[in-house]
C-alpha cells in the first residue's frame, strides 16, 4: 500500500485513490451507513454548537470589546510574522512531574500499572497583556495525564489527546482500544487538555471543557498554545524515563492539537490525527447556532470575521509545516462526519503533502470498522519493543 494513497475499507474492497471519495464510489451498505451518520452528526453538531454558544456568548459579550480586539490583533500579528517554534515556545527542561499510582476505573493492565501524572505548568500567555488574567485560572495551571506503564519498561509509548468535552480516561481507553495496544507491548499516556477535566474551574458545565470557550477567543488562543506547551513537558518526562519511541494520536480537538504538536516536536516517531478539526474559521461558520452567535458578537463589538480568522491562524496546523517526515504521518477521517467534516481532513492532507489518509464509514463519534484504521495505525507504528534497550 502506498503511504500517499488514501484508503477506504468497504465490504467489496473499494479503495479510494484520491483525497475525498465520492459517495457514488461506495457500496450499498457504506452509502446507508454514510446517510445515517450524516443525519446523526447534524443533530449532534447542533447540540454541541448550542452548548458552545451558551458558554461563549456571555463571556464574549463582556470581553469582546476594545481589549479583546487588541488581544486578537496581537495573535493575528504573531501568526503573520512568527514561526511555529516562536509561537509554541519550548517549555523549560526539568519541570517536576509528580507520579501517583492509580487504581480506580482502570481496565486490566497485565504486567503493568497506571500512574496519574501532575505538574505545575510554567506556561505564561504569549500575549503579555493577557498574562495576569490567564494566570488567574489556577486549576488550569496544573497539568494532568495518566500513564500506563509495563513493569519491565520503559516501553515505546502511544500518547492520546482527547476531544472537546471528552477528557474521561475511560472513554478514550475504550474508543482507541488502548488495553489492546498495552497488551501488544505499548505503554500508553492519556493527556488532559487545558480547561478540561480537573483543569476546569467547575464540573457543573453541561459539557466538560466548555470553559475553553467561555472567556473569549483570545483566551481560547492561549489555551491552544498552552496545550502544545504542556504536552511537550510530558515528552520531556517520557524522554527522561528512557522511553525509546513516542507516538501521538488525538481525536477531534485532540486531533487538532496533535497536528499542532507535529509542527514543532520532532522527537515524535509518528503523529496520527483522528477526525481532526483543522480549519477553525471555516468550521465555526458551519456550526449552527455558534456561527450566528459569533457573528452577532463581532458586529456588536466591531470585530469582523477577518480579524477573528487571522487571530485563530496563530495555532492552526495549516499555518506551519510539519517537522515529522511524511511517511510517519497519518490522518483518519470520517466520510459522514459533520462536526469536523471530511474537508477538514483533506485540508490537512494537502498541507502535509499527501501522507496516509484513511477514511472510515461513520460520523464524528460513530466509527464503523474502527478496527481497520487501528490495524493501519499499528502498521505505521510498527511493533513495539518487548523491553527497552
């Protein structure tokens, strides 16, 4: 199989050889699954967009004035003039990471144990004018992850970044079949994004993580840069433990984050965004009612879409080239996905110079034939070492 040929697993063996297959290329079952996926995803997208709007409009009404416009202008100028390494500044070496054994809600880990990782993040907002306000989110200033380690390790490690509102370790464990990866010899690290899980100010939000949108888009921009910063601290930690290879995958907003990491972190052996968001300005315009609400806020405060689009480019994976070789990159996209529509995956595939691209039948959260792309992930990653040298 050519690493540049996108693949679509179907019962009759149809394989797409271009970026985005036409529905007419699919077999009858795949067409039926595609139609159902689109309908279910539109309903889910509306629900998620409503929650995002409910979280962002009150904060936006307060913050999207002259101060917010100035903050967005800073990010837009940074996006226009800076390299990825200048935006995603490398964290200091040697940040202390505290490990505590974990036992609750875990799958069976034969020959290994899970540890919860915690560290005080040294991140300061890239925009100097925002540093004091951003630092007030004290719970967000503590980084979290869960690390599944074999007793005879360190082993090659698969890192996973969750999607928006889906920080629960148990969900990502099941979704990515992580106990199987562990049983096959991989250590596993699950990373928590800013403002999600224990990093949020409250757990009473309708969607965990919605706080990432509730303080204005300038704060959202800083949170995305912060996400890359803190993940690199964990890469330092794994490297200090002697981990021989580190791979990364992520779902949805986690796919977006993993693609951002691929622009600066050349220590990674492979990066595999799954159902990734890649072009936020386009996506926000497609989400109803979020797009309408954001447009109204902009009109109210004199901030046009062009200004927001330019500011969001500061952390877009489409703004910078990857530092990972093309043959070590893979994109997984859903043909029926309407939260992160297929074009989002195609945009990244084209920007990355046509790496592997696997299309699954299904929606943003219903991934039919998931085993096919998990097998292709294993093919790309290669077999883990039984014991590190």
